[in-house]
C-alpha cells in the first residue's frame, strides 16, 4: 500500500490534521482544525493504492466538483481543496452529530418517529435537488443530524450534477450505489432523476418502521433487478400498528416507475407532515404482495417499458411546484375570493404537477387563546375547512393534488409565512383587499407576505375601474424609437 | 490567467464585438482565436481588421478551413458556403489575404494546444461531433488541454490515462472544473454562426489559476447581421439560418 501523505500532525495549507476518524475502501477521513475557524473540520482523501476500485478516484473527483457548489444547512460546508504530493484532499465542515447508522441497532423504531425523521430527510433532499444535485446514495451512514435537528447529506461520490459532466455515469457500465437502497432506474443505469433519492428514502423508512429491508441486500446485478418486478411485503403486514397513511407514503416512494412517486421531495415532505391530508389509495390497505400472475407479467415485460429512461424528470424550476393559496373567507372578501379562484384556475393547466395547498388563518385573540368552539358549539376549525373545500370545488382538482389547512395564529401574515417556509412552498397566491382605513393603519397581510416570502408571490386584486383611471394616459416614450428604427 | 477562446467568427462583426466586450468584462487577459474568421457572413474586412489589431496586441490566432479557402479554391464546400466564399474573395485586399495566409494551423501554448478543427493533420478537416471523434482527437495529441471550434456546437470531452472518456454539453455561464488527472478537449462553439438552435454567440473562458472552463452565450443584434447578409447579396438562406441559430 502506498504511504499516505496525510497523517495526524500534518499541516495542509494551514489546516492541522488530527486523528483518523474513518478508513474505508473508497476514502479516509481525518479530524482537522484551523486557528481562524471556530468549528471542527474534516479532511477527506481517496484511497490510492494497487487494486483500489477506480470508482474511488472518480467518485472523489465528482465530490471535488460538486461540494464547493453546495450551500445551506443540509450539506457540509466546503472549506478548501488541494493536493499534497500526489494525494488530493478535500476539507469540509465536520458535522457535530451522529449519522443514522447506529440507529439500526434500535430497529424497528416507533412509526411516528420514522415519519418525523422521513420528513426532515425529505426536506434535506429537496434542498439538494434545488441545487441541481441528485445524491444517488441516500442511506443511514450518509445522513447526519445536526444538534439543531437538520439532516445533513454527506458523500457526493456517486452524485449527479445537472450542470456538470457525469464522470461516474460515463465511465462505469455497472450501476453504482448501495444495493438495498438503489432505485430501479438507477439499477438500469439512469442517474439524473431526483426521484431516485425518494426511492432510497422509501427503503429507509420501510426498514426503520419494520426492521426489515424491503428488497433485502442483494449481492448480484440479477438480485438488484428483482425490485423492478417484485413488490415488497406491505409494511402493515409486518408492523400492524403502522398507520395506513404512512404505508401509503412509503409504498408510493417505492413505486418502480419514478412518475408514480411524488413529483418532488417537497411534496413528499408535505405529505409526511400532514398525515390527515394524505390521499389513501389501495396502497394504504394492502396487506399482501402482488399476485403471482402480475409479478410474472412484470418479470417478462421490457424493463424499458416499466422504467422508461427517456422521460425528463420533474424539475423544481419546472412543472411541479407547491402552490399555496391564502383565502380570506370573511363575507366582505367574497369578491376577491372569486377572483383568486379564477387566477388559480388559469395557472393550473400550465402546471400539471402542481400541488395546491389552500390556507386560511383563524385569527386567535392575543389574550383568549382557547376559543376554538364558538357559542353554538360549532367547531370553527371544522367549519373553516368545509368553507375552504367549498371555495376549491369549482377548480375540480382530484384529491391528492389539493389540501386544506386552517392555521391558528394572532398574526395572519406570520402564520402564512411560517407555513411557506416549513413546507418549501414555491409560489403564494394571495388576495389584497381594497384599501380601507384598517389596512392603512395595520398594513395589509398580502403586502407583508409579498415582502417577506422566500418565493414568488402573486397578489390578486379584484379590478374595479376608478375615477382616476379615466385621466389621460402618460405618453409612451418607447414609441419614438420604433418610428426611427 | 484568463484566456478567452473564440472560434468560427465567420465575418460577423457584431457577434465578435459582443464577445470581445463580454470577455473584457469577465477579466480576460488573453484572447485566442481558433479560426474561420471569414465565410458566410457580411463583414470579412472589418472582422479581419479586428483580429489583426488583437494579434498586434498579443492575441493568438490559428487558421481555419474558410481562411485557407480564400487562397485555395479546391477546398470542398456546400453551395451556399461556396457562393459566400467567392463573394468574400472579392472583398479582401492584399493585406487581409496576406494575414490569413500567414496564420499557423496549430499553436502550442505550454500544455495547451489551439487548433481549428482537431489535432489530427489535415485534410480532411475533421468534425468532432461524437465521443468517438473526441477520443481519436485526444489520442492524436499529448497536450493536457486541446481547444478547437469547427463544429459550431459547444462540447467538452475528458479522457483518463486508462482511456475512459466522458462527454458533456456545457451549460452557459456554469464554470466546469478540469481536474489534472484527465486530458480535456473543449469545443468552444461559434461566435458568428451558432448551430444549436440558440442564435446567441458562443465562446469559452479558461481560468488557468482555478483550472475551470466556462462556456458563455452572448446575445448580439442577430437581425442586423442577417439584414447585412441580404444587403450584401449573399444567399438568403444564410440570413435565415443565423436568425434561427441552425
């Protein structure tokens, strides 16, 4: 074995190397520090020796390309990269938290904990996918948890970046990944579909809820391909207390065809956080595997038909956004509610994968917080849900594409903003009331949401012609350039 | 150092100006011209004057097939290209012809090689369209990085010491690292006549400090150049393809 150029005490461009914390077939990791940086660091270097898997070096090259471009709480912060002698290395933030690997000894976990964990992983995946990266090796050892609770995705050696050459995909004929977690399309060599990561998360949630891997741990390509035609034993068969909605979500993630999974990881996170809004299909009730004849038919079908390679996956800048519509149900807002609905109706045909969340804020008094039941004993919360459904009825959206949420808060705009942030909403549609004394004193909800939301906001107004509309138009300055040109 | 690489200008002054301006704003320290200054387009004189001015200031320029065709009418060409070439010959004075004739076919700049079409000897002028063309081209050279034009289609190919090849269509304005473990072939796309459906001009910028290459698409007044093609009496199809970028 070639002598490593990195060992405890080595100084790499000002970074002091500490103890080795991991030694694997692909790479080694050392703790490290720098006097100017207040947090612990990690040095990663590929294993270079006779007989090393060439994928180790190519994977390291991919990570060198991808890691410096990533930002945010769900990835380790890139610090530096370089070469000492012939040994390339990467320096990154060392996440001060454990991976999910030690949890395997505690399986099965309570289903509620798995759902909560799954939601946090889906949020991390959504963050990564928005940065043009498909991870392709989602598994417990690559998921770390910050002390603040965010899940961090590590190891980009097998990842695919939409805007960079895919060294891994071009050079190796066999699929690379971790056998129990690999999506069917990944087994067939397709590496650019973000929904492959959803499949891996589905495997993880299944494993954590039942204590059993849905597709085992096959060691050969033929065993890997089995998941294309053989569906797993439904989780509720193994773990009867797993609720139908969670089985629905897990089995949807494990769909063979990527298009049958959630359009994006944000949709998946939304479902895991709102069990009451999950549309239950036959998946949720299933207690046995598909019948032999069905499996046999899939077994001998063309794999390219089962998992088509050509179809472009849903993109975040594309056609599957999460749309939040904030609806004011008060009688004086009735005209604007109608305008709002026709705006949404016009937007939907252009966004076939869109998921619509209808929001209404039930304003709590700041002092009397416990007035969810009014004088007639009617539950206001339920009443609001009924009214939201009534509002959405003319849109004709099938269940599963639309959900209804009554938020309770003394401050409507901050309640909407919180929802938008927590659920990675891509676009808010909100009505603005006509000017009123109250609005000019308190500031309008729509303008606060428009100013502070981290996404696109459409403010809808019911247009009425006013007296000032009949003044002369201002002169069109662009006209003169047309006549000259 | 930042090196701007510009190919296939094809007598399109506005596209060249736009790319020069863009490269300046990106902090380019050196310009490298990868051939085909004339042909197809309406402003061969102006373009050659600009290239001559840049080479006088230290820019590097190699010859392309259209540049060679000015003096040599045996180069095989499509009928429209042939018509445009006949017109171009009538536009160029002795100084411009002498400049084109003086250009080298290849230029080695340390570990970098600049050529118009490919590192292989010509004729024929080879088009690097597919991975296997790129493999042959990289195998014909020992340079760490080869830069060329000729196909008018931006592309990037890398090869390992063991002959593993990766090919990639670059995304505009996204820097791509070129790790030293591989040798790289960059096809920079065309300044003056794009052919990938995007009519904007294309060029690439190499940053030798970070070893990254960035392909850029630069908008210019396509309609004005198309109008000038028609005014010059050149084949209308050449104006139409410029508008569509095909």
